[in-house]
C-alpha cells in the first residue's frame, strides 16, 4: 500500500511544454506514477466530474486506478497527464470509441506504434478539414459584420436628416 502525498501545486507551462506535457501519457516516459491525488482533486484540476472519471476507468480510457488502503481512488501525475491528453483529443472532436481504441493500443505496447500513428494521422486530417470549414464560415461572418458596420452609420445619418 502506498500513502497518499499532498497535492502538488500546478506548474504553469509555456505552449511548447504544454504540448509535450499533454502528449505524454502511458505511452511515454516522464510523469511520476506515484498515486497521490484524490478523485475530488483530479475532478477540480481536470474539469471532469467524479462520475466521468469513474466512467473513463470503466470503459477503458484510464488504466485501473490505484486505491488507498480504504479503497479510495488515488491518481498519479501520469494519470493527470493522460487525462490532459484525452481532453485535447475530445476538443478535437475525437469520438470516445476512437479514444478507447487508442488507449487499448497504448496498453498493447510499442508494436502498435504504426496503428496509433495511423489513427492520429487520420483524425488530424478530419480536424484540418473542420478548421478549413470553420475558416470559410468565419469569412462569411466577417463579411456580414463588415457590411452591417458600414451600413449602420449610413442608417443613422438617414434618421437624423
């Protein structure tokens, strides 16, 4: 049994360090895997509910979380980094099914690097397409906003005349 240590202060990271930190997880070396964070602390830091964290564990997005002697979940820094990475995948619109598949591949080991690469590469192309679609939509909005901004002074001038 391990004894839970107090929650460490979050470290503010620059953009490059943040990418490296979120990209790390069970498939990379780095973060400490000593269980120390309660489910409440992890919920507060991750923005996920305790229910969602338990669900992530149940469906296989998280590896089995260590427990304290009293049976309470204890998350490690490695778990927090993995959750941050999952959060980035969710922001990109990756389906839970694809995230679970990716997590399974990570647990299977290095021989799945090719399949993981393929899954992430295909998803990146979907994200790029959505970004292009959003940029087109943004251009339409910018045009309309500009049109109304130019028309507003003219309309006010007509009212005052």
